[in-house]
């Protein structure tokens, strides 16, 4: 699977995902740090990637055929250590649900 990591999340998430055998890119590394959500959406579609974001706008966007899958991170203010720990706890379930066709997952 491929993942596009939004700007509010740490670049260390890219390394974590790659260590689990998946492709990942951070929007800052793609020169999209200041990009509008629509641009990020289109880039994810072009890449065939799921978007991982804290931005609730993605969760409310029209999801349909050809739309990227969304992992909406809803952990509130927390340290990157806690964030990465939580991803470690649920990563296999996230991948399983996305592979099963889920269009939106919430990580709490």
C-alpha cells in the first residue's frame, strides 16, 4: 500500500510505514507543505495512496469511486512518541481495513 502523510504529522511516520513494508511520502518532502487540500487530494489519487491526516476536512470530503482512502488521526494534542506508539498498536488493523476497502478510518 501507499500512504501520503499530511503536514501536521511527523516525518517519522514515513519511516515507520516504510519499515512495515509499505510506501510512504510526507507532503513536505513532495514540496506540498503549503498546498491546498484539493491539491493534496489530487496527489494522493495520482499516487494511488491513502491520506493520513489530522485534518477533519479530508474526512468530510466527498468520498466515492477513485477517491483516496483517509486515515483521520483524532488523538488530540499528544507527543510524537504517543502518536507513534498508537500507530504501532493499531497498524495491522489499519492496513487490513484499508485493504478490505474502507474509505475512512478514525484513529483515536
